[in-house]
């Protein structure tokens, strides 16, 4: 093949330069895009502290109105320093003051130290953009209300210093005025959050759009070069053959891996085939019925195992979806499904008020089904009063659920391992070893926690604490 001409070399060099420039642009764009998003997140975090401080300041001032105790006014002034210093930081940013002054006010405004550099950078570079400008305007409006709240505090303090006795009606008016100001500041804070959220979405959309355009440019360059040098593809034949050989080797390794992994899934099929053969040659109806029951058990276990694998996959892929549920009917429905077909009686006891709450019902359903199913599976056949006790209660934004039974229980040496994948105890290997692992994963996904206590031959208690939407 002939050596490349100077024109060909120039095209190749230009192509390489375009690709490197495009990659550099993508890296730079993503760097500053992430920096902007992190800065907006820092602003949102700071606004939360701002709101909490002004609300606490309002509460302390209201208490001061009714009690006249100086310490409440002192607490009011201390809490008010947070929004005041945020305001001073903004004013310093507007006049391009020294960074040390800005950082000092932001720190006094209780902003996270590691966030301060990004806060300054975002404000200085985005303050002129319409959506961020709107957020700054809301910040200014909230600061004016903070000044008004400070004036109210000084007025009330002056009255208290002069020993002016206020009637209960006057105190109520002052308290209402403080509350009204607090609510207006809170409203501005919510609007500020919304404006920042829109800004964050805009940054995301812009970064994605530009990344897509750059990727398209790279793609077009590749297409153009590929078309131009289609006649030269023969030069790649040797490398292609080597790659094909490597691919064949990879496929062989993948086949071996698939065979090993699928062994456990094929085992039940082998057992079923053996039972079918026995059933076909068995003349006794009783024995054949036994074989069919064994087949059903094998299929049920395998179906349960595959279902858990699917649920585990969904737990990793699907986002949390909040739905409103009635707790009492929710658990009764699950129990009704699981009790069907049991060979023995297990009394189900409830201590669940007809509470309606908001939670991810998909994951809560799987968590509950696995724990109730385990309690049924490991019920103690030697006991006459077998029971499962389900209790649920809402408190402080958390749903507390307990699943208690008087079954076989779990030996102490197993308690630290039962939530590990594929770990099974010695109860005749009834389980697949994935159920409790799935429960733990879903509880973690919901931001909750699960604990267990158990005594062999006495029973077990699984306790779950999950955050809920109020």
C-alpha cells in the first residue's frame, strides 16, 4: 500500500486535534457543570440553615414577649446573626469585597466550610443569569424581612427595658406580627429553593445538550474519515483476525462461565425429570401423588428463588416510588395471600391501627412478604399455639414494624450472618439464602434499619424502622 500523502496526513492530524479538543471541552464542561450544581446545592443547604435560624429567632422573640425573660431576647439575637451574616455576605459579594470578609460572614451564617468556595464562585459567575438573579432577588426580599424582624425585637426589648406593662391583647398582636413575618420569610425561602432547583435543572440540561452536540461532532468526524478511507480497510485485516481470535477465546470463556453459573438453576430440572420418570413407572396412586407434591415443591422453591433474583434486580434499578397505603388492610392482604395452602394452622395476631401513611409500597410489600413467609415456613410443628404477631406504629416520621413468632428460632451463631447473600441455617435448608439479604437491601434502599432477636425453640422478632412521608 502506498504511503499516505501530505494531504492525508493533514486530514488525520486535524481529525485527531478535533477529537482531543472535543474531549477537552466535554471534560471542562462537565467539571464546571458539576461545580455549578454543587454550588447550587450548597446554596440550598445554606438556605435551610437560614430558615431554621430565623424560625428559632422568631420563636425566642415570641417567648420573650410573653415572659419578659432577657435570656430569650439574647437567644433571639444569637439566632438572628445567621441570616444577618448571610445578608452581609451577599452585600460583600455584590461589591466584590475581599474573599476573607465574604468567607467570614458565610461561616458566621453557619454555611459548611467546604462549600464556601463554591458558593462564592457560583454567585460571582451566575448572578446575572435570569433564574439565579430571581433567586438573589428573593434572598434580598427575605433579608428585608429579617431587618423588619430585628426592628420588632428592638421595639419589644425597649418596652421591656422601660418596664412598660403590655396587656395580653397587645402581646397577642405582637406575637401575631412576629408569626406573620416568620411565615413571609419562610415563603421567600421556599421560593428561593424552587428558583435554585430550576437553575440546577437548567445547568443539567445545558451540560447534556452541549455534551450531545460535541458527541455528534465527534461522530460525524468518525463517519467522514471512515468514508474517506474505506478503500484502506484492508490494512486492518491482520488486526481484525487477531481480534476475532481473541473474541472467540472470550466467547469460550463466557460459555464456561455461563455453564458454571447456570448449574444451580438446572439442578431442579434434573430432579423434576427424575420424579417424572418415577411417576410414569409408578402404579400406586398414593406414591404418584407424593411425587407430584415433590415436583410442586421443587417448582415453588425455584420460582421463589427466581422471583427474589428479579426483585433484587428491581431494587437496584428502580427509584423509590411513594404511595399512600392503609397499614391494616395492607398487612391483612399479604397474610391472606401467604396463608393459602398451609398444611397447619398459624394464628395471625395484629396490633395495627387503621393508619394511612405514605411509603414505597412495592418494597414494603416484598419486605413484609419475606418476613411473614419465613415465619410461616419456620413455624414449630411441635407447638399447638403457633402464632405470628404483627405490630405497626407511626412515630416521629418513622414507621416501626415488628414481626414476632414462636417458631423454631435462630441459633445465636447464625444471627450475625442471616442477612448475607446465600447464607442458610440448618433448618433442613428450607430457604434459598437470598430472602433476608433482599429484605436487608430494600430496608437500606428506603433509608431504614432492621434488627433481629431470636431464641432457639422460642421464636424470633424482626424489627424494622422506616422513614415515611408525613
